[in-house]
């Protein structure tokens, strides 16, 4: 197994993600007990919940405990993401060349895209004070000879009310 896509502590458990196999491993470090759950590319904790994305299945899941999984969004091809303290989720769409915002009810809004330099958006990180979202990109590079590729970037988006952003 390759655990390169995140790990979070949830209560007394650890959740380790394996995006290659599309699995999450729920581990009780006190006893060593473990079980496999639906897989993940990204994981983020928010309050008492954990959000898990699965690019292969185009899903975003929320767990209020490690044993209670709720579907948050489907038909959503996104990878790494970040959870805002107010419950919003920000997702990098990778080949979609954008960043999406999901509100706590799963409604989605595209915050930024190619015109803001998000070719190949790969990951997001949130600084809730002062509401800034950082996005890394590949420049849209899909192969070593891709003529449309741009330089990779770190893009800073300042979040504003209403789901909009300023670059």
C-alpha cells in the first residue's frame, strides 16, 4: 500500500489514504485494530467530521465518526481539498483546471479556472485568516511533449462573500 495522500486523526482513530488502491485504512492505534473503507485521494478534518474525496469514483464523503459515512457530493472529479471553519469545502479539479467550492449542503460553485491561471490545479490549502486559498498547479502538463502546457504555479485566491474570489 502507498499512503501518500493524507492521514488525519479522528477521535482516537487514524485514517490513512491510499489513492492508488482507492482505499482508506481506519486504524485504532491503541489496539492495532484496523479496517478498510471506501478509498480516498484526499482527507480533511473539520470539527467532528472528516471529508474524504475519491477521484476514481467521483465522490466526496463526510464521516461524522469513522463508522458513519454520509455522501456529500457525487459526479465530482476532484482530488485534494481543504475544509473552511464555516463548513465550506474547496476542491482542486486537476484536469478540470479549476477550484470548486461546496457549501455544507453540497451545492457547488466554480471559484476560479483557467483565466485565473489554474491549468492543472492539483491541491488547495486554506488560510482561514484572512480567508485566502492557495492552489498549486501543474500548468496543464499531461505529458512531456504537451504543447499547451504552461509553467506550474502557486496561485493565491482571496475569498470574499458570496462564493466569489479576488486573485
